[in-house]
C-alpha cells in the first residue's frame, strides 16, 4: 500500500497496470461471489489507497468498485460496516476535495455516502472527518441544474439532521 500511496500521475505504466487490475476487480464485484471475496479478503483498504493516490487513471475504476459493492445484495450490510470507519471517511473527504473531480464520480461517491448517512452511528464519522461541513458547503454552492447531485447532498444532510425538510 505504501507503493500505491506514492503514485503520481506521471507513474505511467504502473498506473496503467493498476488501472487494469482495478477494472478486473470492478468486473468481479458485479457478482455475489465476487462481492463476498472482496469482503473476505478485506480489499477495501487497497481500493482506498488507490483513491488516495489521486491518480486520474485510478479514480474512476476505484469508485466503480465502491459503487458495485454498495449495490443491493446480501453483502451490502457487511460492506457498509467496513466503510463505517475513520479511514474510509478521511479518504472520502480527501476525494471530495479534489478540485478536478468530475460530476459522474461525485455522483457515485455521494450515492455511497447517502447509504452510509442512513446509519445512525456514522454521524460521528461524518463529523470527525469534517465531511459534514464539506457536504454542507457543496450543498450551498452546488449548481441546481445538477439535480442528482443536489438531491443526494440534501438526502445526506437530512439523514445527518443537518437540513430540515422544506
């Protein structure tokens, strides 16, 4: 993981190989068996390391893995439990602060955060990582023409008790 943390966008072939590997992983977690193996081998920290690297070629496939894992399945609860950690929330906060974050990636991360915000004990993690403040600012400044993003931000903040129904 230290190796992944030292990646930069200029790492060329290394990033290409890692991107191919995470693409394969993304395909594997489309099945119940693949999701179960992801959880059994505790692969979440490796995917988070790829996200933290900030390498553009690794962001989309890594987020796709998280999105696949957060789809309705028998493993969803166990996956959300693994995500309910300070490490995940710190990584999500860092990810959302990326100034070059594309709207489709933002939408996918917000979908996962929306599910995590519905778990009561996670409010503390949103607060500890200052993610709640970042999400409030994003909600305040968000382009209302991006309805899906705006709706997810509202839902997250409502779940956290930081937005009232209007």
